[in-house]
């Protein structure tokens, strides 16, 4: 009995890790942000809708992660990749034969189905717009490898995990579409694109060999690609500053600039110096993820401070 219980626990842990949980903050942060903006500016918050939106977003993202691992494994890019890092290079579960490709594909479809089902529920209780967002998210997730091969993957990631998530979460609470959540989503969009961008550097050789022609493959693992990465990071803080200047973001959102010297600038320096050296590039990957996570948290905190401590 104890052995069976242990095997079950190990199986649950295995499949949980197969969803790449360390990347799920990419969808959690924008959904919380959109929900908080609804509270701050419309004074509404429906806990059930928030939980369902979060569950739907996580399910769609988990499904996307697994289906991408499946297609990258089947294309051979993860098998031939010699520059695997903790943040890129595909799934060890498939590469090492721990999970079967077909099982991963089925699990991904289940997760995508759960996300769409929640979108269908929202369509009936709130409106069709949310099902549309769910369909867009599911399609982009399932066909991401194809989209990325056309050079559109980075834009798809930025739009889905930026404006679509923030606006969707805001709409769930308010049934409105306004400029404030759209503007607030821009730094999140820039940063999640930067995460994808820097993580594609180590995959350059393998992806190029199998024809996965994302923008790093098209531009080359070069200083030009590093400059785009720098532009994404700087665009993050420029969008926050302009949002505050034009009164779309509360003044308290200035606290998000703490991440600029803590994570963003060090990450940019490492990327500029070591873009051809994967082991030395890993800290830049980590710092980009930290920049996304903590900038998002601080933006959320900035809105909450504005709610509880309103200033002129």
C-alpha cells in the first residue's frame, strides 16, 4: 500500500514537472495584474472568476509547454541540442525516455481542453470575447512551433502573455475593454518576449539544423540579436515611464524600476559579453526571468498601493 502511494506521488510530481512549472509565472503574473487593475479602477473583484481565469491560463500554458516539448522532440531539435541549459533546450523527460511522446501529447491536449472549457464557461456567463481569447491561446500554443518557424513566435508570445492575458483577466471582472490594462500589459509583453529571446540563443545551432527558423536563427547568434534583447529590456522601462507620465499607470508603479539595476542591467551586460558562450549566458537567462517576475510583482504592488493610498 505504501509503495503504491509513493508511486502515485512520484507520478503526480513527474507530470507536474513536465509542465515546466518554473515558467508558469509567465501567465500567472499578467492574470493577477489584470484582476488587480479591475479592482483598482472599477472596484470589482469576483474571487471565483479570478480562480477560474487563473486555472484556465495555467492549463493553457502547461499544455503549450508540453506540446512544444513534444513537437521539438519529434523534429529532432531537442535530441541534437548540445547546449541545453536549465531554461532552454527542451524536456529531459522526453530526451531521456522518462515519458513517452504520445503520453506527453495526450496530456498537453487535456490541459488545452481544460483551458478551452473554462473559456466556454466564461462565454456563457460573461460573453463570447473570453472564449475567443481561449481559442487564440490554445491555437497559438498548439501551433507555436510552426508559428516560431515562420519568425512570428516571439510576437505571438508577447501578445498572448501580455495584452491578451491582462485584458482577458480585466474583462472577466468588468466586461470592459479599456486602455489602462492594455498599457499596463506592455512591460509584461516586452519582458516575456525578452525571456523567449534570450532562451533561444543556446538553441540556435540545433534549431537551425532542423529548420525551426525563429528570429534568432534568421538574425544569427550575433550582436545584432543582443541589441534586440537590449531593446526589449529598455522598452519595458520606457513603457512604464510613459504610462506614468500620461497617467495610465499610477505613480507607485515607479517601484518596478528597482529591477533595472538588480536584474535587468546585469543581465544585459552578461548577454552582451557572453552571447556566444552558453554556460556563461545562463545567468542572463535567469536574470531575465527574474526581471519579468519581479517587475510584474512590483507593478501589481504599485496598483494596490494606489488603491489603498490614493494620491493626487
